[in-house]
């Protein structure tokens, strides 16, 4: 349950960073994709190494953290879109 709360807050943070750069808040979904993709990848790597139980969960969490860091770097490295004073939004729909 705590993991879900942290994931939701992380996605909101990424969306806020994207909006500061005049981008769509949908960039927050990159966080969920990175987190879940990293978690599955970490679990597969752990299982292929013969881990089970808490060790397997540790690999999954490590993968989730790596995926989240990659997602954060991607959103943080987005270039800011210029705003046009004659147009209320610079976001591309």
C-alpha cells in the first residue's frame, strides 16, 4: 500500500515538473511506466538468479527505483516550451 502512495506522489511530482516546462502533465505517466517496468524487470532478474521471497522483492524494489530515476531524468531533461503571449497555452494537443 505504501508503494502505491509513493508511486502516485511521484507521478504527480513528475507532472508538476513537466507543467513548469509548459509541457503536458501526462509526462507523469512516464514515472508509472518506469516504476512498474523496472519492478517487473528487477523481479525477472532476481528470479533468474534463483532468488525467492524477500530477496526477490528486494530485486523488484531495486528495479523500481532504477526505473523511477530514469523516468525522473527523462522528465527533468525536457526542454522548456516557449510561451506565446497571444495564445493561452503553448502545449501541443
